[in-house]
């Protein structure tokens, strides 16, 4: 594989055009929005084929019936068409208009029934009467349709033709990896679920951000290796963990990325460990973002972080999002559409992820080579040597803080948090002190 250029992510990040990045991620979401995805099937494969136009992917197929810990890989589901027709032959519910109209994983149906017989198979949101809900039946063989509550109220007594042209049969579960090797075999895991149909924030925003983060990191030198996972939710992470149990100890940091395209406040859910390197890195980025970003403790519900953080693995994996799942009314409805996500919010989330990666890549421990008393910086030309004259005092303080706390125990994140100085100032000070043989990195 071609080696990446020797440009660190810290040098690349200031050059990234965030407006262009946000527009590109939004365009990818718009391209994937019509695809009917599920936890298995051709919709998921079509999505991966689109992502492969941007980043290299290795695709895996795991046969139905494969045991994965306490679970079993389910049958594969595919759908061609679905509708409910009235006695005039008019489609009153039409999968071709919205793939949310069908309960995901519905078994094949072709029958006629009265409205009263049909109603137990119809799902609406009375509190949001113009929206279509998203419903699934992954692990029980049944069927149904979703529609707006106003649609339901307007259905007259009639005889209805019901058709779900789907298949549920032995096949496989599909997932993909984009692996970017670094100087070390130690890995940063970036995971997103790619199994929902036409839902933009809860699903496609994470897919788009992960794709463009991988695309960006291809062009820089990397201390860590990066593994990007595009998986179906829950069963995908369980399957991946089962198939890769022998190598998960390589994962030193990890993020589940989801719901990153809306106007909500950026939010981070800590790993189960609570004080892992990824937790400290995100907290540092959030601390200096000036946006009042929110941090919450781990709890065993949500996205795939709960699988990576299950007690048998307890991996250092947190979850990065904007609005938390289930807390915004558009969640799992047709209102989670192309109007709900915006390029500017995608760009802001992308910038924060780049900042988090920058911290992970550059956080190290050092040892002061001149620990007895303060070394004379003036004779080495170090006062005012970094940054512009306007921040000369801050930069001098960064030098002094790094020298004082570089005892082999404190890392740069410790120093940034304790000093109240931005990580990039502390990082730059450490680099300068290494150049002048005043610090040495701890292996």
C-alpha cells in the first residue's frame, strides 16, 4: 500500500475548507437518501458501493444462521415494491413514494382485507399527524405499513388490496471496513451504523462524516492505524466483535458517530471506562470550543458503543453526536429528512472530529531533560519563539507548563487541562522543547 505523505493532521486541519466539506457530506447524504436500507440486503450493499467511490472498502459477508455470541445472523431481507390499493386500484399507501411506508423486514404479503382487518398492521404518529414513523420487525416474522395519521383518518371503509413484494431467506449480513495503516498497529476505531432507510440525521449523517474523515486521513501521516466500520446497528457490531475478538486489544481509542447533521448541541457520551484517552481528548476539545458542548456519562442504551463497551470487552469507545437519539421529535420519522440536516452543522461536527483526531495523534508523555530548576530559555532563543508577538506571553507560559509537568507521568492532555491552555499551544511548545533537547518523548 502506498505510504501517506508526511503531513500531520495538525498541519492539514487549518487548510480544510469546512464549507466545501459540509457541502460534500450533504451531497452524499442526498445521494443515499432514497435507498431502502436494512440490517441485511441489497440496500446495504448499494450504500457500500456508493461509499466505495470515495474510500477503499473491504466488504464482508457473514452467512445467515452464523452464531455470534448470544445472537444469530438473521435471514436476509430484500424488497422490490409494496402498496395498499383501494377498490378503485389507487395506491393509498405506496412504498415508491417513501420507503418508510413499509415496516422494515416485513414478510411477503399479497391479500385483500377490510379496513378493520388492515388497521392492526398500520402505524402512525397521532402527535405528529403529517409524519410517517419508522418501524422495524427484525426478529419476528410479521408485516405492516407506516403512514401519516392524517392519511389513516382519510381512509374510508373499503376493501383493500395489500401487497408487500419482499423476500426473507437465507443470505448474509454485510459490513465493510476501511483500514488506514499508521506507524503503529494500535488502532483508532470509527464506527457508524448504515442500516436505516431514508433517515438523514440518525444514520446518514454519521455515514457521511465517517466517509469524509477517512478520505481526509488518507492524505496525512498517521501515528495510529484507523479502522472505519460501516455496519448494521447492534447485530453488526456484535458480529464484528465476534469475528475479531482476538485483535480488539489493538483498539486504543474509538468513536461511534451518529446524529451529527442537525442543529443540536454537540454531545459526547463517555466510554464505560469513563476516563479513557478518547474521553479525555473529546472533553479537551469541547472545553476549548466555546460552544457549551455537552458531555454525559456512559449508560447501556443507545448505539453500538454499548456493544464495544460491554463488560466482556470494555473497549475505550465513546459516542459523538449532536442531538441525542430519541430526544428530538424528528427521530425515526419522515421528518428526519434533507431539510433537517444542514451542511453547516455537518461541517462543525467534522471539524470537531478532526480536532479530536489531532489530540489523539499528538498526545504524548515527555521527560524534562533539565529538571533541576528552570532551564534558561533566553540563551536558547525560546522566549517569544513560537506564535506571533500578540500571544507571546501565552506561548511562554505553555513552555513553562510543559517543562514543569513533563515528568514522564503527565501527558500533554494533563498539561493542557491543568494550565487552561489550548492543546495546540501545549503540543507546539513540546515540539519546540524537543527540538532544543530539553524534552525527550517517553516510548
